[in-house]
């Protein structure tokens, strides 16, 4: 019986540890907002689809090559974005389901910017030692709620380099130093 | 002759009875310790079998969990296997890597197997999703940068 217990433990350990190391945020709790939203963006790219997408990038194109390099080590990108016609369509409870996960071990809030015009943007990084193993961006506005989750080793240098190639102006983002926000914990 | 011998083995025994006793004595009950027959120990084999079974179950659960997280497969149109004629030359490509132009390419489509075509279409759809995700991500990061930029400008002035 002891041998059986040990075998069971050995079998389940990789499964459990793989799940524990996953920096993926569960966003399904926000799905109900799609019915209220005037515009919804829902991107679910797991590792398989990322690899598949990387296959069709043109290596001769400099921009595409850069994007391919960026996503090479990533295990997934998940985005949920809702735009509403009127205010108050989402509740603090909706945000709390996301923030609760971002208060978990390893996650650090890097930046928190609040403005009347653009609402609040929070940037979280998941550190595994010194390495960044995940990124989450939470943007809340009166009429918008966006959650971005990048799973895997995010290269902020490369991500910053993509700016200006993604339909947004090049604002010269530089990767920021890790500044752990103690207020968050 | 007294019959006490038959009851409690006292008194004079009858020779015939003694003879019978000798004959039947060989069949007398003799107490012996109870010994179970030796059986093979199947426990290690059972443990290995159970481990393999558990591995299969755990693997299938893991695969199911993973496949549940994945996006449902998208419908993809199958291209006709017949080669298409050359189309008129297209204007030079103007879109960036992340905003690819939506015009059709002018290369000849070679006949391919259906799974390959489906895979290609899935890959293109995945690429579009990836671009959209990266665009949103950098847009949000730009917003953060825009809000934090005044501090940098002050610093640059101080340095300058």
C-alpha cells in the first residue's frame, strides 16, 4: 500500500507542479460581460497556436522576424477586452476575480497609472527568480475593461522594440526596472 | 468381564478390543500445526500495474484540462486543389508586419492535401490573433509610458 501511495504521488507531482507554475490567469469569470459590451476582443492563443502562428511569419521581413523572436519562447497570449456604450457595466467584483490571482505568489505590480481620461492601467510581472515568467496588464476605464495575459518568459526589450510596428506610435518605451510595489501586497 | 475398559480404560481389557485398538490406532487423530500453502507474492506486479494505470489516468486528465483551455477549433475553408491562374500583379506591399495588407497574393496555389490547407488557414488565423493581442498589449503599455513620461522629461532636462 505504501508503494502504491508513493507511485500515486510520483504520478501526480508533475501534473500538479506544471499547473502551479502556470502564469495563466483565468478570465472566464468575465465572459458574461460580452453580452453587455458593444465591442469584445477575445484572444486565446496557447502554445500550440503560437507555434502554428510562428510558422507563417516571413523571416525575410524584419518586422515579422522581430515578432517571431518575441513570441518564440512564449507559452500563450490571452486577451479579453470589453468596450461598453454606457458606464457601470462591470462591477468591482469582476475586477477582483482577476486581481485576486495577481496577488498570488510571484506576481509583482510593476506600474499602476490612474488618470481621469484613460482610467487605470496596472502592469504586473510574474518573476521566477530574476527571470520574468509572465505579464499581465489590467486596464479599467468607465466604459472599458481589458485584461492581457502573456504566459512564458516575456522579453520586455523585444516587446518595447515592437512599439511603433503595431499600429501605435513609437513612444520610446524602455523596459522598466523591477520596482516592487509594497502597497499591493 | 467388566465393561469399564470401554468407558474409561480401567479394569481388564478384552484381547479382541485391544487388537481392534491396535488396528484402528493408526487412524487416530494426531494434532498438527496448521500450515498455509505458500502463495506467490503478486504485490509488486499489482503496484506496477496500478502505477501505469494511474499514469494513464493522470495523463488523460492533464490532456483534457489542457484541451479545455484551448480555443475551439476554427472553421476553415478548404481551398480547391485545382491550380489557379495567375492574377494581375498586385501593388507593392505597404502594410507593416503587424498590419498585413488584406489583398490576395499572386502566387500560384499548388494542389495540397486538405489537412495542410486547414493547418495553414489555422496558422494565419492564429497569426492575426497574435498580432491583435500584441497590438492591444503595446497600446496599453504605451498608455502607461505616456502617463509616466513627464518624469523622464524632467530628468532629461536636469541631465541636459
